[in-house]
C-alpha cells in the first residue's frame, strides 16, 4: 500500500497529521496487555486497569477496541486513532486540512457503499484509489468497494469524528442542489432585513407566488432547515412575540437561539412554511398539521412534521425533523450495558411476550423500539405497527397511522392486526384498559408485542397497568421485559476536562468509596466542535426482566416500591445508578445525570 505521506501528484493539497514519537511505559506497566491496548497505555491515554476493562467491554459489545474507546469517550478520536496508526503501521490524515472540492467526483462511486463502510475517497490515481477509513478493521471490508468500482483501494486512517461530517458534505455535493446556493443564516437574515420595507404585512389569504420579493424568504427558510439538519437538531421553532421574532433549534434536548428575523416578516415566513407543507394558508385561527419532504441529494431526503399554532402575536410554527437514519442505529450505539443489551436481545428472540419501553416524551423510546423492530425485520416475520403518527417509515414493516377522529384508535388497530396473521406487533402507546387488554391477549397467543407506557420507572409501569384495570395474572403472564430510559447529553471528546468535585459530594451523589477513589468525573467546557460542551446523546437505561420472583410479587398485588426493591435485589441498576456509571466512564457529566434522573 502506498504511504499517504508521499501522495501522487494529483493528491489534495493537504498535509497529513504528523506523528510524534511515542512515550514508552514504565517497566512492567501493561505487561499483560498486547496490541492497541498496550499502545494506549504506553501513550498515557488509558491506565492499565482501564485498558483491561475496555478490552473486555469491547469484546462483549462485539466492536473493535478503537471503536469502543472512542464511543465511550475514554480518549479523543484523534489521539486514539493516532495510537492505532502507530500500532498497525498505517498512515493517518487530518481531514480538517482537506477541501471537499479537491476530492474525486462523488458520482464516480456508489454512495450506499461509502455510507455503509464510512469511507471517503481521497485520491484517484489510475486504477488505485486512496480512501480514508475510520478503523483498521474497515480495511478488511474494502473488497466490496473494489468489486463495485474496479479499482484497488488503499486505506489511510482518519479520526471518525472528522470523517463523518466530511463524508456527508462530500456526498451532498454529488449533485448541484440548493445546498450549493445558500448563504449563511446571518446573510439570509440580512437579506430579509433589506426586504422588510416592502409589504410589511402580507395578506396570506391571497395566492402565494414565488416572486423576486419572495426569494429572500425562500432562501432563509431553506437555510434554516438545512442548518438544523447539519447541527443535528430534532425540532425547529419559529416564534412570533409582541415586537420580535426568533428561531430556535432543539439540539440534544435543549433549545438554542439561532436567528432573529425581522418582526415584519413573520407572516411571510409562516406562509412559506405552510406552502411547503401543503397547509391551508388562509386558515390562521386553527392549528394545522402537515409535512415537508426536503431532498438533500440524489439518494437522501429528510421529512419534517409541521404544526402551526395560532398565538396572540401570530402563528407559531414547529417542525419536527424525522431522519430515518436515526432509527437505523445498531443496538450497540444506544448506550445499553452488555448485560442490558443481552436481556433485550434475548427477549426479542422469544416467539411471544410483551416488551414495554417507558419514559417521558423525548426520551428516545421510539428509537429503542425501532432498533428492536430492525433486528426482527426479517423476511420470515410479519410485523405490524400502529403509531400516532408514523414518524419513521421502515421497508418491510406494515405501519398504520391511528386516526381517532374516524374511530381508528390503538385498540381498533390492534384488533385488526390480530386478523392479519402477525408475528410481531408494535403499539405506539398503551393509554387505556381496552388497548392494554388486547395487547395482553396478543402477547399470550403467540405474538411478540412491543409498546410504550408513560411512567418514570420500570416498577411504576407494573403499577400503571394494574391501575388501568389489567388483572395481575395477565400482567405476570404477558409482560416479559420493561425498559425505562432517559437521554443524556454526551460530553464533547475534544474539550471535556476533569471536574474538581469534593469527595463528600461524590459520596452524597451515590458513588461508593471505591468508586470515589478510582473514578474520574469530567465536566463540559465548550469548543467549536460541540454545543456548550456536549455533542450527541446517549441512552440511560433501567432494564428489568420479569422473573419468577417478580411474577409472584405481581400476583400478590405489590406496589411500585416492592417491585423496585425486587429489581435491585436481582442486580438490575436503576436509572440513577446507570447514569452514575456513564459519568464514571467519562461519557456524560454528573450535572447532566442529575438533570435527567433527579426528581
């Protein structure tokens, strides 16, 4: 393989990262470790104990050690990848120095394979192709790219946190689209500012046409939607107030100000959004629901769920971003511990039973359910889902939107499913006794049922079903597993730093003496790579299988405290304990754990 540090003449004009000589470990340190684990210890990135633990956890999660170390935040992607490059004798490149326009044309390569392997074409030289890969293990998968392109690929390592964003930009440029023409948000707002003198109050009851006057509005709205996708937002809020107008993104569960368009433009922005989502632009007195499909490239589009709400100062528009890739995460990326993952996968393999996922709105229940659905989505299974509404469309799954106004509620959809010869049934939410009883019946008659319940913990879920009126013997015989969850923001691996927290405070928070002595708790700082010190979210889980002892307790009509005590006796950590474990691993901060788990 060609050394990328001496590239061909047509290589991009970028210098790869320069590696520095590695520090050697003290005599005897890491003596039992080999390969990359030993290298990480020698480089001072992990202690010997942490390296042993990381090797074990990576093996249990069936991922490479490098991937595990980066995903769990034990080391930054750049440092860990540099150590791997030295260990395996591979070249490494800094993608921050690469300009996307200097790369080979994207339309010359199959986009699905580039996304699947997460590789980025760097240099094409005759029949040889140099690509950036995230992990050394990816090199063994490059035969698929060779077969599809007829070129011999050579791999160079690149930090995964650089590779993902650059790959998205590269693929988005594969065809000329609106992405090429849009300016920054500030520029788009500036153009609106120049335009506010014309038609300050627009009669939206008149037909809306895309005239020259509308161009700044169209450009601004498009730019906001695209920026929200790039920043990983889940919702966009367009909010009119008495004398101002603002746009906010919800990123990692927290709302952030992103723009303040001119107040006079509020009706035109709302009208543009209503046109895009095919709502009635003349109706400003009632809430409306619609949808937008935004095409990003030849093979990727994003759906938005749109809702308008008439307020005293005008219509507030909220857009929920529905990215299908969010429900295609592997189970290893959700945040389950090895034991919790094994319990979930075991019950998913059962022919019948009920899996209940519980948590507040926005806690990631849909993604957890769809991860299970994707595992079950095989040609030999018939899967039916009833949702309000269907947010993520999955090929191979029969999905139904419930419409209570016409009598199609969860209960009636469930009854219809049972006449559709299903193997797996998913119900968006169990809200009442009728739905609960049909779900129980289905789980007892050879069907696997997945659903959600709005409670705060696994123990409270059992109490809620009893309070709905479900008989204890039906609960004990049907429910197989309960997953309570929250979403915690992940610390940015680029800027997180150890937090100076007094020992007494850590003990009060729930850490043991041994954990206080050995654990390092990190805190958020903030840098150009993140939002206020956080980037992405990870699940915090309480996973409780219904054991024989738990079934007996249900039959005795125990309360939520009894169920909670039994779950702890069986060794299943609650949400608080799971959050503290994530803080000890450096994945999230103690402040974030307190935010989502303290009552």
